[in-house]
C-alpha cells in the first residue's frame, strides 16, 4: 500500500502545467468533441467503421446495444495499462487519458441531442464527410500533443516490442476491425470504411500541418552572389550558401539553399534561369518551414 502511494506521489510530482499545457487540453477536448460528432452523425447511422477501438465498439454495439463511448473507455483501459511504459511519461499519459475519457463521454452524451438517423442516408456522403470530420478531430487532438488512444497505444507497443513501424501497426489493427465490419455490416460498407480511413488520414494531416505547401530548393551555380541577391531582393526570401565540391571536377562549388512557398517556385525558376541558364537546381517538398518569413518558431508555454 505504501509502495503504491509512493508511486502516485512520484507521478504527480513530475507534473507541471503551464499556459501551453492548458491550451493543449482545450485542443484535445475540442478535437474529441469533433470526433464524437463524426461518429454520431455519419459513422454510426451509416454503419461505417473507421478501425481502432471505436470501430470495435461499433461492432459490439450492433449485437449488445451497450453504449459505444463506455466500450471505448473500457477497451482502452487494458491497452493503457500495458502501454504505460511507452507513453512518454506522465504529461503524455494525462493527455491520452483526457482524450480517451472526453471522447467516450461526448460520444454517449451526443446520442441524446443528435438524430439517430444522421444527416443523410447516402453512403458516399457519409464516407466522405465522416472521414473529413473525423480526421479534423484527430488532427486537432494531435495539435494538442494528445493521442486518440486505441490504435495509437497499440501501435507504440507493437513498434517497441516487435520493431514494427507505426504505419504497419495501424494497418494491421485497422484491417482487422474493417474485416470484422465486413462480416457484421456487409463487405460494401467495409470497403467504404477503408475509403473513410484514407480520407480521415488526409484530413488529420491537413489539420495538423496546415495547407501551406513549402518547397525547398538547392541551386548549384557559378553565379552564387547574383542569384542569392536576386532571391533576397525579388522574392524577399532568405538564403544560405553552403560550401561544396564537385565530385567529377574536384572544384569547389557554392550551393544556394532556400525555402519558398508553392506559389513562388515558378518565379524562382525564372529568376535562376535568367541569371545562369546552366545552373543545376533541385526542388523538393518540405513538410514545414519555421522561422522568419514563415510560421514563427516559438512555443506557447510562456
């Protein structure tokens, strides 16, 4: 008894909240509410399953009529206990608990306020909008540095114990649930469920990272100074000049590195071509750009 008490004291002593933590909790609650809306308005009425513990709860609800939210909560408890060591410490664990608990509560409360038949009986519309709304909710939760529980926890366990990638773990867990949905709701709805999972993944990524696509460019040229000045002057973008060596010639070469928006990439090509048509240029996708000229690099914990 004393040992357990000491563990609890150690757990709570490691928890320190700041302004960013409070904002994270707000995001997690809001994201969980959005997910619950998606479940009640689109997925449950259309008998569409998105995988994970919530999908398994839908299948069991079909036979038992036991509240879906309560089954989601109960189903996550053993996963949370087993996966405790992989959850990244007390602060991460609290976010996971908050996400699971709020989603479960919202799911069972909304049943009293939303129409049981949903907003449409069109399976395609339910798939698309259900996936979009569900994905947005997931993305908001991820922005709050939380997880959706279920597949997230199991994915971490499989990743650590069996060296399996997170994407492979999600594929296995979600596929098993969708396979069960095929036997329960029919294979047509199971196939639509796969589309829903894909759409929700795209929506979650967009909600998490935004829609601003960034391009990175590396330019090998003999006109380093002229091109660098043109980029800074015409595009008003910063540049970094890297030192390189041509492997074939053995001659030193400067390499210009810069990040621009998707709309600016064509202007960059024209600018480089006008100054040095023989320049070598590589353009790539950047997931995100933080700093001057882009999203400020700062944390909201002050």
